[in-house]
């Protein structure tokens, strides 16, 4: 008993042959230090369909299930291990009983290391660098320190600007953190925040240097129905459709293309709302300033109808130069509206009637080049029967149309062989009839026609006309005799009427005659 105590106090213990060595005791102690969540290095000793056995220095091998090799949160480019490979794993479960079990995970160990790297990067700056991985619904997946993060599509570009997430795949750029959740393995970033911060700085510099009236160069960034957006670097300006060209109703797509370099003039700055109004046409010279050098009276040209109004048609004869065809110069016939002759967008030949440079007005003629009376004498002659259309009625007759722009008159006396009180009794507007040409006078633009010339005479009517003519002849022959008889009566009566006879003279005359 005393010997035993002495050995305990001062002597080295005697290790009998076959007993546990110091190395075994140390290994057993280290094995006992393995606990859940510990990171350890191990060697692959066996592979199976379900996973791998890993020697981590524990009293039993650890089992690494295949599902624990990698995770979707990791940006993975490491192939599956082979027997003999050394890997770093994390202990996720320990079962100590007669059949000890140790379960390890490789991806949990990698995730912790990478998440710590993310935390370290964010601790140094609020801006981190990521790489685009793939386009997904609603945004873009990126690689941040080996962990997948997400950027919503609304945070890929500046506010209000649409962008295709696919263009950022494999592109490296800076972002700011929006949301971080280690438990959910969730990282959400914003590229827009970085852009806006940088753009705000650049905009401040732009507004401090640029004023209204400045002429700048920019690139066409987008084209809309109402104008063109031009990028001026830190800001974008709008060239309204009215400021694109001196040409009226110009279509943006016909003037510029996306990416074109253009010169613009700053005509408005709204710094508060970050809006810049630009003009392309004001950089160019006004074509009206030199219109007199190119156009003069009686010049023939071709133009495009740009607008129709109640009083006429506007025709563009060159970009930015429009002239007016007054309704009276559209047609030789009466029209109620220019649309009866022309249509918008039509290309027409015109003659310049007048140029007023000061008032920026050009008068054009259309009917002057389309006079239907030219050659009318060759197309119509007296005695010719033609189909005509009644266009309007008057008290003295009916106006008819022989062809478009050529009208003639059927006098009321030529409407019928019988007496006509008013033209409405014979014809109606819009009615088509056959008439005979009596006279053609191109110089005075006059054609006389007749309906009665085509009618067959009535026998009873001819007898009445003949009897009427005989009565007229008898009356004419009796008029001299009547005049003679009236003269003799006047000779006998007029003296008696002029003489002054008394009753005594009358009786005295009777006695004198009786005595005789």
C-alpha cells in the first residue's frame, strides 16, 4: 500500500506490456474533443452510391452523404471526391453507443467559410463586387464570395429604365447589399443604388457646367412615337417630335437610328425633376431664310399633301417648307371640301403662284395643271349628242356636267318643245340625260346644249302652231286697213268735235233746206 502511494507521488508509472500507450490515450482524448459543428480535415477512405466514408481521426469513420457534398446556395465548380482525397468537413451529428456514428457535411463547412468572407467584405465597404451567373424569373443570380445572391430586375438599372438581365451574365460589377439572412442563406443586392449614387455625382457636375442654349453632342439611346431620347453622359434629354426637324409631321424612325451621334441644343433644364429638353432642328438653319433663292412664281414642282382643312390643302414641297393650295385653286368645279380632290399623304404636282418670304407663306395651284377645258374643242362639236349629268338648276335653265370639270348650260327654252315654266318641271339634280351640243366656245368656257333638239315634233302641236301663225299673218294684214278706217273716222269726227254748233243754227239750217 505504501509502495503504491510512493509510486503515485514521485515515481513514473509502470506501463505493463499490452496496456494502452500514451499516443493512444492522446488520440482518444482528441477524438473525444469532436463535437457537433466542429470543422475537421479528413481523408476519403471509401465511396458508395449514398456517399463517402471519411477518416477524421475519430474512433469511427465519418459518413458524408451525397446530399451534404454541395448545396444550391454555393457557386460550385469542385468535382466529387475520390478515395484518398483530403477534404474539410463539418460535424453535423454524433451518435455514441455500442455502434458509434459520425455524420459530416462538406457544403456546410464551405458555406460558413464563404459567408464569413461576405461579412468581412461588407465590413470594409458597403459596396461589393459580384459576377453575373444566370438570368432567372424576376432578376439575376450573382456570385458573391462563392455564395449565390439575387438582384431583382428593378434594381439592375436606374429607376424607370428597363434592362435585360441576360446582358449581365459573366459580367463583373459593383452592388450594394439590400438584405442578408444567414439562416435562410439569402443575399439580395442592388446595382441601381451604386449607379444612382455615381450618376448623382456626375449630374451635379453636368448641371454646374451646362446652361440653356448650349450645343452638345450625344447618342440616340431610344426612339419613341413622341420623340427621341439622347444620352448626354450623366443625363438623358428628350428631343420632342416637333424639335426633330423643320419638316412637318416627321417620323423619328425616318430621321435617326438608335446609337446615332447627333448634335442638339439645350432648350430647357428642369434640374428638380432631372429633365432636359433638346432640339435638333435649332442646330440646323431655318429653310425659310433662303426660300426665295430656290422658289419663285410659276415654278412647277412636286409635293406631299400634309394636311387638309376647310379652306384648302397644305403641301410640303421640301423638308420644312409648306405651301397652301386654296380651295379655289383645287378644282375648276365647285367643291365643298378639299378631300373631294386630294387625300393626306398623296404626292401631287403643283405650280407656285406666289412666295411671301416675310410671312413665310407660299401659294400653290393645283387646278392650273389640270384644266379640263384644254382640248375641249377637239372632244365636243355642235350637233354632237352626249351623255350629261344635271349638277344644278337655275331659273333660266340647267347646268350639266359633260365630264369632270367641264359644264354646259341647257337654257330653259331648250328643255322641251312645249312651254316650260321652270326647269324643275323637266329635270332634277343628279339626273343623267342625253343632250345635243348646240355651241362650243372654249375661249369663254361655254357650251350650250339642248334637249328639245332631240324630241320629235307633235302633229297637233304643229297644227296649232300653223293656225297660230295664220292668225298672226291675218292680224298683220288687217292692221293697215284698220289704221286707214280709223283715220277717216278721225277726219269726219274730229272737225265736228272741234266745231261750235248752237240749236238755233241747226233749226235755221233745216228751214232753209225745206224751203228749197
